[in-house]
């Protein structure tokens, strides 16, 4: 994806400045409205967030500037596959954890492995879909145990 902002950088800013978190709005009133509506959480953090997210998948965003435009080219995140071996290791550790504790809750697994709820549910569902009959109960009484 390519994002182009016409007009280049604000006067007095260099491209190195934006990588240091220095920000200067062209329209301070509009920026203030977006800030108050929580569309932006802080000034000067966007470039660092873009770089951090790209780093997580092992790619880099491209930033270029001319007098007429500032251009950001973002790689397609869907084109990069996650480290399969890392996922497999986590899945195996979760299975081992369940075996050792006989019956556990999703929250216990989340806490034990530092996972977010969505990621934990995804892994548990994937394990269920590959033949592990683990889920028992429903709602607050949902638990996981190995019933292969």
C-alpha cells in the first residue's frame, strides 16, 4: 500500500526528524480535533509504530520525501507467513501444559504463556480442528483436557 501526502514535510522538518518522533502539524486545529476524538493517541508516534509493526514480520516500510510529497510504502502483511516452527512449539507446549494439569481454563493457558485472548482461542480451536478433543463445558465452565 502506498500513502502519499502532497506538499512534502512541513517547513523546517527533515526526514530524519520524523524518525525521531518530531511532529509538526500543517493544520493544528484539525489535529487537535482528531486528538480529542481519540483518532490519534499522541503526536509523532505513527512512524515508529509503522516501523515496529513491520519489524515484527521482518520487513521494512519505505519512506521518501520530495518538495512536493511525502510517500510511505507499506509491504503487504498477508504476503509474509509467520514462523511455522515457532507456532508449532507454542502449540506443543500448550498440549503438554494441559496434559500436566489435566483440565485447565483458557485464562490459565493465557496467563501461563503470556497470550492474548484472541491468539489463545485461535490456537485452542486449531488444536481441536486437528483431532484433539479438548473442550468441555460451556461459558464460565469451559475447560480443556486431552481426550484423544
